[in-house]
């Protein structure tokens, strides 16, 4: 079986879903003044919500219950990239 590739249209749809999650998160009250600001904080938050997604998957039939966790984890990681610095993939010469 050939590997599946992601189309630009699929990416744009996923990015729109992530944006809707970021907008939602932007309107949440801050729990503390020291919300995640460094990569380690975003990795920790991503791991917490990844675990919640794993639990949703294991506790329910099918995948529907865990899909919101993918959006939430993606938004947390994208926010981390924005706060900490966006880095593009650098392709080595000859690759």
C-alpha cells in the first residue's frame, strides 16, 4: 500500500479547525500569570491533552470521541511554535 499524502485542501481544512481551537483558547481565562511560555510548558500541555485523547479513544467505540483532542493538541503545539519561534524545515543539499 502506498503512503497517503496530504493535499493542500486537506491541510487548509485542518488549519481552519486548529484556528477555531486557537480562537476558543484565546477567550479562556488565564489560570495563572505563568501560563506556558517556553517549549517545555507546551510539550507538557500537549502530553496532558494527548493522554486525554488516548483515554477518549480507549473508553469509546470508534474514533469520534478522540478527534477533538487532535485539534486541541495541534492548537497547543501551533501556539507553542508562535510563542517560542517558528522554524521551517531546512532541507540539506542533495536530499
